[in-house]
């Protein structure tokens, strides 16, 4: 498949083009089920509706929680972080596959989700325990995020098929044996820095000494390669410096 359609010469590998088609087929399957079985697919329109449904189903996970997410940016108020942490503590296999470019838009990803896999992803979806699924679609005419919740087996199986077909083309965000750059405490400090708190307020919020917070802030800036708190916030939010990255390495779909 020539993704530029005459505007350039780059062609996707056949197996990646096949993943695009299979991802589109998931939405076709979802559309067919919605038309044939009223009520079998629940629309989730807007971020608030999506977050509410996530909060409903994530705590019920007992074995697996698999996410396909092409584009993922850091959000200091993202409820998915706490939900994923809780799931891991319960022994749930929590896995995420996202595009390699996400390491730029979400530089804290390897610390928050160290088991993340990077690869070609064209579908937004979450499958919990192979029994419940949320599948994302295009935004509506008002720019609101749109997704659908379902428990219909054929839709869930189609998402799982895409998941399994994607895995062979992925590589881990961290090398084997490599520790996450930031600890959970440092991530908590980073989150408070990102929402504008100063060190003394962070120390009060987290029950830490001022010296500890200063040390952890220094570590956060060091990992991000930031020279100031403002620069660190820009980097955390995927903006880079002056809206761009100093040097964006060429990302490949596979190693």
C-alpha cells in the first residue's frame, strides 16, 4: 500500500498494510453488530463518557487488560495510570501497544507502563479479560472522541486477532533487564510539577521532605533532559522545546 498515493515513494510492508486492513475490519464488524443487534453496542461520546466506562470495567479485570493505542500523550490527570497500577497490583496482565512516535509525545511512558510494546497500531481498543471491549472510532463533527463498548464475542475476537497479529512486529520500550527511568514516587512528583505545583506544595501533598522533593525534581529534569521546570512540562506534554524536538530519531516499525 502506497500511503502517500503518488506524493512520495514510501510503501508500507505488506504485513503492515494487512494490519491496517484488519483494523478497519474490526470497525466494520462493530458496525454490522450494531445494525443487527440494537443495544449490543453502547456508544461513548466524549472523553467524560469514555473515562466513566473505563472506571466501570477496569476494576473488574481479573486476568488481562490489553490496549491498542496509536497516539498517546502524557496527561497528569489521566485516570488510566491509577487504574493500571491497581490492576498490576492485583496480578492482572496489563499490556499496551502503541506507535514508536509515542516515546516523543509521552516521554514518561516507559516509567508508567514499562511493559509497553512499540509497533504499527491503527486501532484504538481495550479488551478486558477477553470478555469486554471498548473500540475507538473517528471523532464526531464537534471534535468529541467517540468509542463503543460491547461484550459481543465476535467483536472482541476480532480485536484480539489484531492484537496477536501486531505483536510479532513490535519491540519493547525498554531493553531486557532495563529498569524504568523513574520510580513511582518520582512519577508522582513529575505529575505535580506538570500541574504547576512548587516544591514545598509537592512536599505537603505527598508527605515528603522538601529536600527529597528537590532531589526527585532534579531526577525528573535529568531524565527528560530539561534545563528548567517549564522545559520539563513542555517535554512531558509532548511539545518539546519551542514546539519541537531537538533531534527526532528516525523511527522504524520493526527492529
